[in-house]
């Protein structure tokens, strides 16, 4: 059996909040596989939470741009080398310019984007625009990833630029403030999918297996009939959807804690098409 490092144990604890010895045991059982260890811990305890989103050491900023008239929107992650530059006004303006470029001109890759004529000065490229800021600040910077949507769209970027969301919806018209509020919700709650249909069959099967394992590990469930255990498992899945799927999540700004995002959208005559959520430094 391979030796489990203290670093791996700490990483698993940071991700799940499980006790250190439980983390070490799960890693030993999984042969050091972090994802399998998370699943083992979740099967053992209903209280274990998997914090989504692996991180790497990186600095930068998320920027978004929406053109309501043309019904296009874009989201971009711009990387730089140091925290002060991520807050620098020239870098912030550059990130905003690049997001606008993506929305208005379209791009499917970073390479394509960099070679495009810059929207505000077609005689120069986007790379030239970036080079201007690199020359001014003397630090490397580049677009890391980008997304673009067509149709009714909204966006939100957290005040420090570390997280941003782009949301696309379907309907006759949409209130920009409503779309922004839902993007704020996505920023805070980090759903895994917009609707239940978007959750892969493999994920549903895994979560159902975890629910059943949790039930089997509970001594109070031993005497209950099979049909009751099935209903309890279905209830656990409903709870999982409510925690992880956008339309099933309780809207964060609903003080009564009764209205879901799906109900909010339906009342406005809208359906979610998709959302994109970027956090600076995520492994993607």
C-alpha cells in the first residue's frame, strides 16, 4: 500500500471538513485516489460536503460584457503574475476590453482571440492591446479561457474580480436586474447544472449509490421495509438536487427561503439555457 502523505490528508480535509483520521483512512482505502476518497467519506457520513472546484496558484481577474441590443454576452478569465496587478486599473480595463471584444467579435479559442483586429482599433490586434499593458506594467498577462453566448443574457462579477457568471435564458424578454440577481445566486451557491436533465447519468447513479450507502450505514434504518428505504433514498436525491441544481435551489435573496430559482424564472416567463461560472485559478 502506498504511503499517504500529510499533504494529501490535509487537502482532503480542506475539501470535505472530515476528521483527519477519517481522511487518512479513506485515502488508504482508495489507494491515494482523491476523488474515490471523497466518495468513500460521503458514503460513510451524510454530513460530509464536497467543496467543488480545484485550485491552482494563479492571479488574475474575471470580466464580463453584455450587449442587450445585440443579445450577446461574454465572460473571460485574464491571468497575471501578482495580486497587485490583478487590482491595477490598467489590467482591469484590459480585462473589460477583452470581454467586450469576445462578445462583439466572437472567438472560440484564446489563439483566435489574440489574432483578431481589436474592436476599438482594427489596425491593431488584441495581442497588441495586451502588449500595451504588459509594457506599461512589466508583467506577463494573458486570457486563460473565454465563453460567449447569444440570446437573452445576464452577468455578474464579484467586486474583487475573483468570480464571475454568465447566464443565458430563453423567453420573450428579461429584466436585466433579475438576470444579475440570479448570476449573484450562481456565484454564491455554485450549482453543478442548470436543470436536472443536465446532470449526467453517471453523477445521478453515483449520488443514488451514496444515498443508499448512507441509509445502510444508519442502524435506525435496519428494520424499515424496502419500499420505505426506496422513498428515503428518493428523498435524499431530492435534497441533493435542491443543493446542487440551479432551478431547484432556494433563491439566495428570498428572505422567506421558500422560492426556488426555477419558480422565479418561470414567473418571469423564462427558462435557463445555460450558465458559465469562472473562478480565477480554477483548474479547467
